[in-house]
DNA sequence: GAATTTTTTGGGGATTTTCACAAAAAGGTT
DNA sequence: AACCTTTTTGTGAAAATCCCCAAAAAATTC
């Protein structure tokens, strides 16, 4: 067979038609996906298939566990690097039989993938050449879809920003927008924000888009990017334990950004669950508040991702202002600071660690790297010097608050 | 001797002169006091005396322990009831030798007392008659002092109110007022407020005035009455432990109001220590804030008398407002309330008591009248139902705050 | 009304915490 | 250097807390 021979130099109306054509030429089942592993088309003339393909077709996307495996094992990274076909050995644990994949390129961007299953026959080098021709032939068709989608995405973004900034304050208007964008608004939603260390580049955007679209944990309604923040609107319908889901998703997303794209130190936060789309501004502000507090108390709020869990840190802006206006000073803390300064000891730190450790002497002693009796002695001194009664929850609470407020003020 | 005979029907310039006259007639040392046991005059012709009298003259008032003893043992109550002379047996423990006292009356009000010491001779019935005549003769003179004092007190009051309400905002002006009232302003001061259960009657006023003036623990600079509140400005100079002193004084005052005059349930509060007289308004407002919180959390703040010690309760006005505007609700608390309602249990109450008891299971179990294991079981349920982690101080603190806020809201 | 679940109470042993005491180390003063 | 105070660490016994099990009581469900 001549390498010049190109059976794909023909016009076709739909991608499905084209998938069938490839299938006929290569004598095996074929599927075409976009860059986010969404199913675009699949051949129907061949009935042989494998579980992974069935799931992909049923769900109109490649199952997440399959994507994960293909990432881990290197197929997808390879496809994103080369224009050559890649052979994948069968992986029974995810229901994948032997197959060959090729990426579809336009300039230096991957638009999608073609998969050919090697169920009865193994593809030859010639078949590989044909596959490359098929990939080349399909790119323009894909590009059309892509640009159409881009325009749509712009409208999505505009709508999302209007929602976030409270520019749509009429339920009917909001419904209308959803309808015109062909989105069914979920009855409950949450806003997620991922804060990046640096501004998000357009290359990052692709990774983000890819991750969001391939994720199958949460339904992403809308998302947009603002400097170093990725803002996402997700549906929270039909979950027993929404916050757990949100946390799982956040960790998954940040984990994959790190593993796959080397983008580390993302800070995920999310709002509470809302039902009223006019309150999306509140949700967004919640997330910003959490980010702001997390910036100031990174250690204390390490495992806190939402406003609800912030606990007393919710109050800090307010409290600081109060303290400023009334010129109040915690008597005990002042005494302890004075003592620390005079004898360069560290009673204040000791107190803070002790309170952080929920009054547990052993834990606190470990955290401070001192003997438990040492801590005991210090606590006795603290209660003497600072006139603190460690049996009084009110006193301790105020101390804790004022301790943290000092830090807050200091930053 | 004829009962008509009256050696005191004579004019005299000063009270001291009159005291000497009585002393001459009765052949014993004499002192005259006002209703608040302030020394008004004393005889000098006789050198015999006792330690109590010496202290009285030196301090220009009867020592507090002597007054206390005379109250306890019934002399003063008797003097306030009858116009007859009362004999007091000697009380070595307070340096008091035998003496006779008589109260000086104007209408139904006691203006003061005359004391005659029975050092060498015991007074006869005739002497008693003479003493009554002396008391009668001196009353007009005392009345003059009284009215002069009243006018002065009115000026005091006016000045005090101006200070409290911030109508004097110029240090020079304030100093001037102090000077013109012949008060040396202390360099540090505090405002005390005693809240009565009912509006203060003019009869109560006399008791108050008496107690304030006879007290020797704190130096009272100014005081005034506003409906059911007694407002006092005290000097806090020269104390090591000011707050302890203030507390002692408060308890003393409320105790004596109860014991002596049957006026119960006074609520004492006091401000912090201030140095700047322009900030007296702040001090006053502090006390009012404490009273307001104490009204809402009587049990929790039972032993709290000043703003400083209020701890987290300082923040409640602010927090409540925040909660209202943001429409936040504590998730755990809501869950627990729901459970309580459904199973008519009392998990919320259990939680509150437990937190009040500083996480001490035994104390809390006692307070709840249940077995410690029952409480343990309930706490396990609480942590399950409310998703509370009892090792997390932040969570617990927020729970505590929200619990108390609920109550605050409820009232 | 029987069966099941939830709640309360009790016992008792393992584990921790608490506390007093003492020795040693560290820091400061004269 | 000698002396004192403060701080740290160690030890061990008493006290308390924690935790498991089980039985009984109460409430709920079927």
C-alpha cells in the first residue's frame, strides 16, 4: 500500500460518519474523543468491543478511573507529546483491551483523540500511517466544534461573572440566562475557589479545563478564572454528605494539578450550600473570606476549607475592629508578654500551644519539646503571673481569641 | 436638780464650744458626730479618753470596726429608733470603754449623735435628762450644717453628671470644677454602679449615704443616684490589687445594705481603672454594658463584676448583629436541636453544661444529675449527630459562643 | 404486644493525669 | 566564686479518667 494513498480525503457530514469510515478502513472499532475525553463519535459497524469502550459510550465520556490509569501509566502524557500513534496494552482491572490511540493536533494544541481497538487483529505499521492521516483529516472538523464551544464559553463566563458580582438580581432573569445557555440550574449549589500561587496562564487554563471536564465526582456548572483564582460553580444536588464530597473533589483537583502538571500549593476553599441564585454573591464572598483568613492563619486553618468550619476565625475582622476602637487590652496577656520580655521566656507561646492542644498537657508538651512537668510548671507560673484561672472556660476562650487576634493584628 | 433646769439654753458659736459645755456639765469627755459617724466636735477640757475615741478624733470619723460592732451589737439600730440615751458596755476588743450615746433628731430624721464617756463616773438618770436637753439644743446647729452640705451635694451631683455624660471635655475645665468643689481629684479612678431591684427612695438614699460615708475601704469622690442605680466615683490610688479592693468593697456594700436595711439583690459592677477624667464616660458605659450582660446571663456572670472579666460576653452585642446580618446558623447546633425536638432529648443542654464545666465529665455529670457514663454516651452521640470533634478547641469555642448567642437572642 | 433500638446505669480494670518532692541545670546578683 | 532564684527534668504514688462490657430501663417500630 502506498503511503500517499489516503482514504480519508473525502467529505463527511458528521463525526460519526467519519468514525465509521476509519473503522471500515482499519477493521476495528473506533472512538473519537475531544481533548477532555468526552465522547465525540464512535463507530457502529463493528460489534466487537470491551468494557471500557462500553462505559465510555454509555456515559458519553471516558470513565475517570480509566483516565487516571492512562495518566499514571503514561499513555496520555505520551499522546500529549507526540503525533505518533501509541499502543496501549490491555488492562483487565479497568476493562481495557489492547488498543491504539493517536492525538489530533492543530498547531501545538491537542484537540482530541482517536482510539482504535485491537480486538481481533493487531494494527500494522501501515495502519498506523492510516491512523495519522485520519487524525489529520478530522482536525478541521474538531476545530469547528472547538470554536463554537469557545464562543459559548465566553457567554458562560460573562453570565457567571454577572452572577458572582450580583448584577443579576431577578430570579426570572437568572433562569432565562440559564435557559439560553442550555444549562439546567441545580436546585442547590456551592462556589469553589482554587487559589494558585501565581496568575493562571492560558496553558494552565487548558489543564484546568481538562481536569474539570474529566472529573466525574462533581457536576461543574460554570467556571471562570480571575488572576490567580479559579472560581467554580458546582451542583450539590443528590449528595448525602456534600461537604465531604466538596473536600474530596478539592483534594483530588489540587492533587492532580500537582501530579500531572507540576502546579503545587493550590489552596482550595468552598462556600456553603445555597439554593437561591441571587445569593451566589454571598457564597463567593464566603470563599474570599476563607482565603483571606487562611492567608493569615495558615497553620491553624490548614484543614479548613469552608466558611462554616472557620469557627471563631469567622469573627476576626469584626473583633479586631472592636478591639481597636475600644482600646482594650487583655490584662493577662499583657502581664505575660511583660514577663516574657523581661526574662526572655516564652510563656505566651506556651499558653498558645497549650490552648491549641485543647488543654492536653501531654500533647502540648510534645509540641513544645519539653517535659510534661515543665509544661505544668509553666502553666502554674502563667496562672500566677497572668492571673489566669485554667478552670474557667470563659477566661480561656478570651485568652485564645486575644492571642490569635494579636497575631492577626501583627500581620 | 430640777428637770426644767437647762444649762444648754445658751448661744454658742461653734460645735466644739458646745461639746466642751456638755463635757463640763456631765463631767466626762464628749464627742459629737453626724449621722454618718463623722466627727463634728469633741470636748478638750477633759484628758481622760479611750482608744476608740482617740482613733475617732485622729481620723475625724469613727473607725469602721467600731461602727460595725455597734451595729452588730444593736447600739446604732437602737439609737436610730429612740430619742433616749443608750448605754454601751465597754468592749475591749475594739478599744471602747463604757459610754452613753444619744441621737440628735429633727422631725423623724437622725442628724447625729452625742457620745459621753463614762470613764471615772457613771452617768445618773439626771445626767440622761441633761443629755436629752443637749441633743435637743444642738439640733438646729446641726441642721444648718446639713443644709449647707445639701447645697454642696447638689453641686457635686451636677458636676458628676456632667462628667458621666461627657459634657466636660476639657481637662482644664474639669480640674477647675474639682477645685471649686474642694476635691483633690485622684490620679486614678473607677466608676462603680450598684443596681437596685427597685427605684431608690429618699429613705434608701440616706442608708446609701450613710454606708458610703462610713466606709473606710475606698475613698468615695462623688456619687449620685439614677432611678435604680447608685453611681459612684472612687479613687483607686495607692492600691496593690485594685480589682480585689473594688470587689471587696462591692460585696461589703451589698452585704450591709442587705443586713442593715433589708435591701437585697443589689447588683454591683465596676469599670476598669482610668486616669483621664475625660474617659469617665467610657468607664460609665463599661459598667452599663456589664449590667446589661449580667441581666441576660445572670448565672454565667454571677461572679463577674467588671468589663474586663466579662471575657467573651464582651462581644455578644457585636456577634449577634453579625449573625443576624449574615443569616448564619451553626450546623452542629441545628442538628442537635433537631434531634432534641424529634426525640425530646436534651443534647443541647448537655453540651452546654459540659462546656460550662470546662469539659470536665464528672463536674458536668453532677450538674446534670446523671451518671458519668450517661454523659459520656451523650457526648458520643453529640459528636455523631452534630459532627462535633471534641478535640478541636476552635469547634468547641464556636459551639460555646453560638450556644450562648442563642440564649442572648432568645431573651 | 413483640422485637428492636436507644438510653441509662453500673462495675472494674487499664491507662492517664495529677501532684508532691527532689535533684539538677540555668541564670542572675553580689 | 558563692549564693540565690528560677526553670527543667525525673520519679513514683495517688487520683482521675477512659473505655469496655453488660444489664436494665425506656422509647420506638413493626
